[in-house]
C-alpha cells in the first residue's frame, strides 16, 4: 500500500492567500493541515465541527429582508456604543435566568 496519495482541491484564491499567511506564521503546511483534518474526521467518524441547516426561526429571519435590516441597524448602534444600555437591575435579572 502507498505511503502517500494526492488530494486535489479547488480553493478561492483570496481565501488561499489569507490561509497561507496564517499557516506560515504557525509553521504548518497545507498538507499537514489536510492530514490533521483527515485524522480528526477519522477519529470522530464525522467532521470536527457542526455542519447543519439553520433552524426554522433562523431561516425565517435570514429570508426576511426587513428583519435582517433591523438586525444590521441594531448591530451598528451597538458597535457605535449608542444603543440601549440595560440597567443594573435588568442585567442582574438576565444573569439569574
């Protein structure tokens, strides 16, 4: 039996460039990463991370442009630091749920 075999994959060039930079800093080659991934798949008998379809609520939100706009606006407000700030009492109630 051969000690090595070749795996060929098509990768987005920009993604490949970004990953090459990260792997270079880690001192890990593409082949080593693929071997690590394949080893984990073998050990777990599946992918080492969740791959699943969104639940019904998430699907509804993702397909509703108005809700997505509200979420985007809310995130802008939050990141700008100008959104709603809960009171200490509200935070305490949330932390005790």
